C-alpha cells in the first residue's frame, strides 16, 4: 500500500462510524452506468475515507467528480457524493450537471473555487435550488492528473460562510485530500472507463501521430521523418488498430487526450 493511500485510509475508522449517516451515491451521468445497481465496496471505501477527512475539516457534505476524456463526443463522468437523496435525484432529473459552473471551472482551471451567487450567475436556477434544499456553502477543488483525467472534490455544508481565515487554515489539507482521492479513485476506475492499449505505441507511431495532430499530411510527415509515405501510413494504421479507433485523425486525437504524445 503506498503512503498516500495509507494516509487517506487512516480515517477509515471515522468513516465507518459515520457511514450510517451518509447516504453515499455513485453514478456516471453521461453513460448511465449506475453504481447503485452494481455496488462496489472498494470504491465506497475510498470515497467514505475522503468524505471523513472532509467532515473533520468542518464540511458534512462531500462530492467527487471525475471526467474521463473519451469518448470525445460524450465524455464519461462519474459522481460520488453523500448529498441528501432528494437533492441528488433532483440534480440528476433536471440535468444540472450540464450547467454546473464548478464542473466547467474544473475543466479550465486548477484553482479552488468557493461557491457564491456570482459564481452561479449563469445558472441561477441551480443556485436557488441548492439554497432551497439547504446546500448553501461549498468549496470546490479541481484536480488534473496524467492521461487528462479531471477530478473535482467539493466540500460542502448547510450553513456557516467560509471566511478568509478558514480558507488559509484549511486550503493545504483540502488540496491534499482532493489530490489523493483523485489519484486513488481515478486509478481504480480507469480500467472501466479508459480504453486499454494492449500493445504500447512504438516511438515511430507516436512520431507519426504527433505530426498528424499538428495537421501534417502523410506526404509532409514522410519528408519530415525521412521515411516513405507508405511507411508513414503503415505506422498510422498500426496506431489505429492499437487504439481501436476508426482512422488516423481519431488515433491522433485519442492519443493526445490520453497523454500518449
């Protein structure tokens, strides 16, 4: 067991004591994969431990999202949370995920984000609904790791504004929890949601895809790499087969998103 996971699991006993108070929900919104239909004890444990750390820092509610970069047209998102069941169902039924500004923020920035009416100015219905349902205070921590996996850990509570002193005192710990939870949970989920490449791309295949991603034609790549155009196409086709995609353009896009280039 690595040090990070051992440290994260140091709160397991706390998590077990509070688990009966936490209605932990897990779903992958975009591909309709519901963990409540397929319980996963290890995933539940990883989230419970992260939620226990968040609770110790003064936030009784916790949510974790991870966005997988492929398929590109419809990225898969997995959500774990201990929000009240009624709010969870409402969030899903009204497709609030599509307009949630904290998720948008996580796609573009690494900085933490404290909820406010201004943050939700383009999603007032979501903000008002959250307030009405007693989920009033939140602190979102984006995380990004290898293979372009984007995570977001949100610490939330029903009352008590987050003051500047609390931000200073708890920032480092919440960032650590977010990074460690993201590392462990995304690593555990990756085999389910990320395409596997049984045979690694060769260096020449990577070279060809890099230039393809830059918009170069086979003829141009041939000149750049000092190989025949036929050889360029050979390597491109090999990469297409290994990545399980339709053509070399898709191969270049997938390889780039998966951190292979």
